[in-house]
């Protein structure tokens, strides 16, 4: 498990990817929005990242949304990552069984404005709950991004009134381009709130826990290092 955590936290995210190896290497950084944070305020585009964790080993879906400051509207890139399906494995692509599904969508200016308005109503741009700990086998939304040059980060754990009262998931369902259904939620008293016991961990899978808090500059995000080699990797990229 320790080796898995080190691998997950090893590199800096440069955005969504369908490469399962790159995804594991950059997952904590991606959750923390390191790539979005590094460019926040450097251009006029608003960027939003919404991640739904419904047991990391079974179902994760992500939405990366980039606004068009000139024409209005926004581009949506959605990914659904489910348990590895060996029936999708092909000799031409050894990663095919774990790539997940990707789809894109273009929002009109009116649709994008409605989306941002819904996020505002649900408190996405307000400070997140303090000291929140989220196990990978649990159910939650993590949302971060850059709006009008300002960084934001928040979370919606299940079960909680914050999760059940939020209306943005309904809007995402209505525009989701993947065609893949959301998984059902467990009963509130059956939803995992902590990691499995050590005996259950031995059954396999990837298990980790993230905590929401502030960094040394007072910005909200995940507590602890998410990409110790991120600065080196980003500096090597064209245009960085």
C-alpha cells in the first residue's frame, strides 16, 4: 500500500488522460488541480474540474470544463473509469482494459452560464468543510478550478446534507456525453466513511485517503504533497 501511495503521489498532473499508467502516477495531483492552479490568473479562461469518486476501485468519473472567453460557452471533456474489464483488452493496446471511456461536449454560452450559476448556488466557490477526510472507497465530489483569476477548491462527501442538497450533479447528468449511467448510492448508514481494515486491504485494490485543508499560502486543497516532482515535470513541458 505504501508503494502504491508513493506512485500515486509521484508526478504532477497536466490534465485529464485515458492512459491508466499516467493516471495513477498523477492522480493526487489531478485531484488537487495542480495543473489548473499553476496557470490560474495567467490567462482569461475559466477552468472547472469536477470529480465523482464512487469507490475508486469501481467507478470514478471526471469532468474538465474550459470556458471560451472570446465566444462564450465551454468545452467539456468527460472520463468514466470503472473496474478493469478484461473483455476490452486488445493486443494492439495493452492498456485498453483500463482506459475507461472518454467523451466531449460543447456547451453554449447560455448552458455554460447556467452551469456556473448552479455551482454558485451550491456553494462551490465558498470555503470547503475544514479537516474533511475522504477515503478512496467512499463516495464524494471534489471540485476545483479557476474562476475570474481566483482559485477555488471544495468537496461534497456522502452521506451529508451538503451532498444530497447539491443540484449540480443533476445538471451534469443531463449533459453527460458518455452515455454511462451513474452508479447507485449505498444507504447512508452503509456508506464507507473510513478505509477498510487491514484484513480487507489484503483483498487487493488501491486504497488511500485524502484530507482537505489549506497550504502554507492559505489556499484550499489537499493536505500534504501531491506531486513532489511536479515543478521539474512542468518546467520541462513546452510553453511552461
